[in-house]
């Protein structure tokens, strides 16, 4: 396995903290190491802290206790080496497809020629050719998410954070986006931390799967899929006995720890 890139060291998070009270606990004593180039999928019951975990890496949130580090450096806030793709694409409606993809590069002051080259590359990679000048409101849900994914990856992040990015898509489009993510991840060699409620999605995409308990979220199960080659044959996710056993194991873990529902993702 590659060297560690991302690390959680005894991380706990409380919401609504005051001087007298720590408040509502969202995560409890998370210890996690993610290797460079690894894809880790996170599952768990609603409100268990999955989104909170991503927000810690993105720098949108600071841990109440413990440390979150990237390459050994504490995460102090958002940075270009970490990119987030949300459930909703949140595109800029006043910009066309190319403008949305290029936005971050322009904010960083890159040369115009480099911006055009990088934007054109991701337009082609994500199957958006011919739609470069379309505004977001004229795109389908799947195409909007392609733009959102391109907008993050074009900046060359080392860590790609994804919060249920395909959950609102129809099954066929969702499968297309999962295939695209595998291609883009291999092409760009980035580390992926993905939150999902879809067990089959996790089995298809992940090198490793983590299951969190109900709030306060803690890691209650971990499955290592490194070396498991089945991404080119989706039917095997359902048909292979080892995949069926993993599916059942994940569902059992989630179901057994879903009785307590939380207010935070």
C-alpha cells in the first residue's frame, strides 16, 4: 500500500459547545489512516457523522478533540489540495459549462492558455464536448454532476471528498457516473473519501469500506478490498459469494447501529 496521506488521530466533534457543556457529540475518537491513492467509502446510519468527517478534511470544521492531518500537516482550513463534491452540484448559473470548470483556475490566477488547456481536457474526459457553452439550467442532473466533478478535479487536488454525489441520479446515470469516477480517479491518481448510503456503490468503488455507528459516530467495522478485481463486471457485485457476504455484513452492521438517529450527517 502507498504511504499514508490523510490521518485522523483520536478525533471527536461536538456541536453547540459552550464553556459549561461540550454539547451534542457527532464523532467519537476516530482513528483513521488513508493511503495516498486509496479510495475509502464510508457508510452508516443517518446522522452518524459521515458528512462531519468529510467537513473536517475539507477544513470547513475543526475537531473538538484530536487532529486531522494531510501529509503530516494539521488541516487549518480549506485548501486547493482538497476538493469537495456535494450531493447537489451547486454550479454558477451565470457561467456556462466551461466557465464553471475554469472558475477555480481563474481565481488562482493561472495563465489563460493553461486554463483553456485544462478546461478543454476535462470537458473531453467527462463527456461534455458540445456542451461547453450551455448554462447549468439547460443540463440534466448527470451532466451537472459531471461539471461539478470536473470543476474540482481540474485543480489537481490530492484528496477528493465526495458527499453522496450520485444519490439524486437515476440508476442508469448513477452507474455512468460511478464508471466515470473510476476512470478519473485512475487518470488523476487522487485519494478519494466518499460517503454513500449505497452498499453496491461502495463495493464497486472502494479499496476499503468503513462503517460508522449511530451518533456519536465511531468506526465499528472495516473491510479491505485491495486486490479485489471486479470493477469491469458489475454483476459480480451481486453474484459473487464473497461480495454477497460483504453486502450482508455491511447491512447488518448499519442496521444494528441505526436505532439512534442524529441531527448531523
